């Protein structure tokens, strides 16, 4: 029975993880649009200023991506293995 419960919990965790991925993509698109809107001038200007605003937004989003990626640097090889159903192979020794 414990194995059955563990599989059920893994299935639920997988569903939650999938939902979180979709929400992350949605928030990322919304943040990109908001960031671009902040950096683009509100009044009509020549194209160079619009392109410069888009570049600034892109650079800020790149920095945010790197900073958020640091969260995952602490993960170990087997983290999330139950959810992804991957088997960790240990080589050597």
C-alpha cells in the first residue's frame, strides 16, 4: 500500500508541477510585455528610441532570468526524480 500512495502522490505532484510551468510561462509573457511597455516612450518618437527601449527591456529580462536561474543551482542530481520518473545512475565505485 505505501508504494501505491507514493505513486498517487507523485502523480499529484506532476500535475501541480505542470500547472506551475504553465503559470510561469504566462507570468513571463506578461512580465515581458510590461517591461517593454515601461521602456518604450509613450509619445511618438523615431524608431531608434523604440528599438533602444526594446533592447533595455531585453537586457533587464535577461538579468532577471539569470537571477532566477540561480535558484536552481542548488539542486542535486536526484531532486525531482520521483516526479519525472527518471532513474539516477551512479557510475563508479
